[in-house]
């Protein structure tokens, strides 16, 4: 039996692609003590798309985010792969600033090979990041309006002080912060307000891509929802794409267009959000879906996933999920499955083939029922992949 | 809101079961003093828990749900006697809890608190065996020869089996979920009546949370424990609990059968929480039923504490605190919308265009 080889994301439909991650590998440490935190990550982000990245803590989500923006700190090192940014600065939605250079066409920048000058040009203004803890990213001794005008001063030298101030007010208003809070210091704001300031800072230069690492995880649900609403409205208006990282798969399904699931440093499934919810193809995705109790319907006993996530220093051989997988076969213990389209699945997520890294999907056997559901014609089942799963569900 | 109705009866929240509840709290109130400096300041307090009456029958799970700062942990700590109430009393198996050292020791044995952080609740320098044998010895639950057997049985009771794999490990060698199980096993060592679990899974990995919730579910039946499950995750409350209490700004604003609270919420705050909760089955983006953040508990809003955020607020809401009003079987909501004299003649206004300008 020969292993199918990985299919790269299609090169053909590149027009609306804004970011491509190819075979990205990231290690902590070098030489014999190195541990691989991200292995062969492949992602394609389209303009205006919300791509969700889900997985448990330690699965490598943050490492991937830091790596592709080259913000990784030692001992983290990128040990392979490519990150291609399709740079196409837009005219400002605020009205083009005078003297702004607009390249004639899309320029493809290899972020991993770019020099510091190029990186500085792209980071923040075209590719911005919002991290989980605003307290670490905001300057504690500067008022929030000054933090915003400073960003504009550094990157938009042609703006006058008055214009910068107006823009700062507008940005903060867009994220729901009223003018009377402008003169506040970060510690005078609630967690939700600080997170909003972070988002305003990330959007200040109208980037094409915003990477958000657990931006609302520390917040209460109501505040989280308010911020997400604002974010989605801004995306409609400004057109940026988002990579949204969270461990909360149930939130991500609502929010994202497509979703990549990470386990032990690898992307194990990539699919449209609805497809993933109704018709997961990887046992880990199914297990994660079965870890979030539903808000509606019959109460069904759910099992989560047995065992716990592995440590990177002692990764199981073969498929890293095999010790926790209810479907593990002999071959899973020795051979690493590639991320390929499931044999029986012509489904495509947002123009990309849906892919899963699991031997069950190689076409040599019929996958178990919960892993071969059809994503369409399944609408009556409001609980998606769970609930209908007789083998995992019983009356509570 | 007060827990006493106009006819003098008290609304006691919690699962309705015949007989004497394992633990009962009557009119529990906690005001924390605010430290202020300088002369001439009036003494201010944080109104963290306000007049809550609660009964926890054996073999039931009661969930307490609410945003952070709503008073959930304070309520749990009041129930453990870790903090002294400003007023109110506790009854264990129907008997008022005494204040003597002996009574307190017995209470600590019977009412066990499991904390959110399984990392800090176990001592890193001691093995699992030590954590389990110590309470057995202290409370004379086992003779010397029995210690090992009893400790192993405890591990099996929290599904850490085979027990020999875990008994001589140290906390750092265990996963978060395993640590939380050891923390629960340690509580079981002294054969408690009541288990108070304050956000017991919120620091655990997503995939292992359900394992711990299912363990609590099994303990409810097998050990006939009265369990209080404190959480900010209303979906998990629905999953595990018989009854759910929704707290807002130190008060219980709604309580009832857990599925009823999520399927037919009667209080506008419960409706807001549910509209904001992640729900993958949602087809359209949710319409948030209200905005903003909880108020300061030093000067809580007059009348209904939710009125500044409530899309349905009426004139009376600012003036008078609504009592808990029956809305369905075993379900009460402290909201004027459910009182015959104040209920609007038409259906409540839709969330978007609510009248707030009174
Ligand atoms: N500075 C570091 N040194 C060594 N290992 C690290 C470092 N930062 C993260 N790791 C390891 O890399 C793995 C992935 O971590 P991370 O990317 O933070 O995961 P996630 O964001 O999914 O929780 C974890 O096992 C973590 O222990
Ligand atoms: N020891 C304390 N001293 C003063 N205020 C406190 C103390 N403990 C809690 N509070 C306050 O009581 C309120 C309720 O807090 P808490 O019970 O921790 O809420 P929750 O657990 O729902 O997040 C909050 O306003 C909190 O700041
Ligand atoms: S490859 Fe094997 S062990 Fe891995 S997820 Fe698929 S069935 Fe389970
Ligand atoms: S309608 Fe009035 S009483 Fe009811 S929750 Fe709203 S403000 Fe409170
Ligand atoms: Mg992370
Ligand atoms: Mg708390």
C-alpha cells in the first residue's frame, strides 16, 4: 500500500489569495535537544476570509502564528517551509493618504526570506497581530490615544498631527470606545476595553491580514460577543482577512469560513466551518466536537476524548493521536498519515479541497459512520456531528 | 431583589426533592468592606452576595452561572465557611451549624471545596499517596494497615486506574485532568456530604473537561453527594446540573431546572447570557439581548440591578427591586415583566429597539 502524497494547495486560483503557508516547520531549540512544535503546516488564506485555527493548548497554534509573522523568540526557530504574502495595499478606506505608494499589481513577498526593512514595511501595516494578553502588548505608561497616534506617526509620516488625532478617535470609536476614554492609561480600562484598543491598534494601518491569537479568551461571553460583532462589521467595511486562533471550537464554527484543526503540532483536518461541524473526517475533530455540550436538544452523555494531549518531547510514533483514538489500527502506530483529500470526499472548502490526515480516509476501508456523514442534506440535525452519533452518545 | 415574597414566604433555590437537604443556606449575605483612607469617609461595602437562600439535596447537582464578578465564588466560599457571612445561616442535614472548633472541623470534613486551579491545590513536594493518606489519617478514616488500600480505592473512585500507576506519582507528573481528579479524591477521603466545585474544569484542556464533568455526574449518583457546580459556561451547566441558578451582581436573578433555564429563559439577563454563548448550531449571527458590563457592587444600581443594561427596563425597574416570581414549574425569575401589575400589556419589545429612556 503506497501512501498518498500530500497535495499542495492549488496554485491556479491565486487571484484572491493573500497568505500562503507551505510546509512550515518550527522547532524550539537546535540540534539534539530540539523539539518540533509545528510540523509541515499548510494554510491558504483568501482575501476577506476568516480562517479559524483550533486545537488544545500546546498544539502549536501560537507558535504557528508567531512563526509566520517572524515574531518567534529564541529558542524558537523556523526549520523549514515558506510563507508567501500576496501584498496588494488597498486604497485607504479612510480616504487615501497623500503620497501613499500603491503598487501596480500584487507583489508576492516571501516573509521568511524578507530582510528586516521589508518585514517592517509589511508587518503591522499589511499583516497585523492581536495577542491574547493586551497587558503585554500595550505600553503601560502611555495613554491610549498616544499609543495610537504614535503608530500612525511611525507609519504614516505624511499625516498631520490633527489628522492623526482624528484617525485615532475614529479607530477607537469603531471598536466601541467612546471619546472620553481616550486619555486613559491601559490599567484604567477593563479587560474588554484593552482588547478593543489592541484591535484598534492592529487595524490602524488597514492591514490586509489580521492574526488574532485567543483575542477574547479571557473575557466574559457578553463582552466577547460584542467585540466579535464589531470585528465582523469592520471586516465587512475594510475587507481584511483574519486568522482567528482559539481553543473554543464551538465559537469558531460560528465565526469562521474555514477551519484548520491542529493536534500535536500538525494540522490534522482542514474544511469549511459547516462541513467540519456536520461532517468531520478526522477522529480528533470528532472528539473535539464531542467535547462541547450543546445548548439545545436532548441531553446526551458525551465523552470528550480519553487520555490527554501528548508532550512534544514524547510524541507517540505514527499518528500522534493514536493512543487516544477509538479507531486506531495497527498501521496508525507506525505510519504518519498525510493531510490529503479523504478518498470518498469530493467536498471542497471555500475553493480548497477539504483534507484530513487519517488512515481511515485512505479509501481502503469504509470510515466509521460518524466520520463519513454528508455535509449537505443534514440540516435537520441541529447538533451537527454530535448527538446523532449512536456509538458515542447515550441518554444522560 | 429579596428572597422573601410579599406573603412572607422565602424562595429557596435549588433542586426540589422530598426530605431534608444535605446543605441549606438561609438568607446568606456577604458585604466586603472597602478599604478607604482618610477621615470623614463613609464606610462602603462590596455587595458581593445578597440574601440568597439555597438548598442542596443529596444526589443532585446545582449549577451557579454568571459573568465574572457576579458573586459565584463568594457564594461557594460562604458555603464552605471559609468566609463569615454578613448575615444568614447554614444548616447541615437540617441542623444549624455550630461555631465551636469541633463543629467547624466536622463541617470542613462534610463540605469539601474543589478549586479551579489543580496546580495550586496540590502540594508539589508531596506524592499522590501523601495527599490521600493524610486526610484518611487526620479524620481517622483508616487504620495504619488500611491506608494503602483505602488510598487506592479513592483513586479508583475517581477513575484513576489502575491505581498503582498513579499512587506514587507527584503532581507535576500528572495532567491537569488527573490532578483535578486527585483533588476530588482527596475530598472523597473524608466521606463528605457536599462537594462545592468552583470552575473545576475551566483551566483544563477542552478534550478532558467532559471527563471531569462526567466524574461529578457519577459521584452524584454513586456517592449521593450534593454538588454545587460553579461555572461561567452555561452549556456545561445545562449538561451536568439538575438545577441552575443564574447570578447577576450578587443576586440570583433566575433559577429552575437546568434545561428549562437554557431552553426557556425568563429573565432578560439569562436571555442575554444565552444570546452571547457560543453555539455552533446557530445559523445566523446572534442578536445580543443587551449590552455593556456588570455594575460596580459598591454602589449597585437601584431597583433591579440589571436595569441599566436591560432592553425591557420599565419605570418601576429603577424604583423597586423585583422579587423572585414564579414563571414555570420550579422556575422563578426576579423580573417585573413576570408580575401581573407591571407586565407590559403587549409582548416585550424586541431586543433591538428597546425603550430605555425613562
Ligand atoms: N519558548 C519555548 N520553549 C520551548 N518550548 C516551547 C516554547 N514555547 C512553546 N513551547 C512548546 O511548544 C508547544 C506549542 O506551544 P504553543 O504554540 O504555545 O501552543 P498553543 O498556542 O496551541 O497552546 C508546546 O508544547 C509548548 O510547550
Ligand atoms: N475578599 C474580598 N474583598 C473584597 N471584595 C471581594 C472579595 N472577594 C470578592 N470580592 C468582590 O466580590 C464580588 C464578587 O466576586 P466573586 O465572588 O469572586 O465573583 P465570581 O466568582 O462570580 O467571579 C466582586 O466584585 C469581587 O471583586
Ligand atoms: S490515523 Fe489512525 S490513529 Fe490517527 S486518527 Fe486516523 S484512525 Fe485514529
Ligand atoms: S424588565 Fe425590569 S425587572 Fe426585569 S430584568 Fe429588566 S430591568 Fe430588571
Ligand atoms: Mg496559544
Ligand atoms: Mg469566581
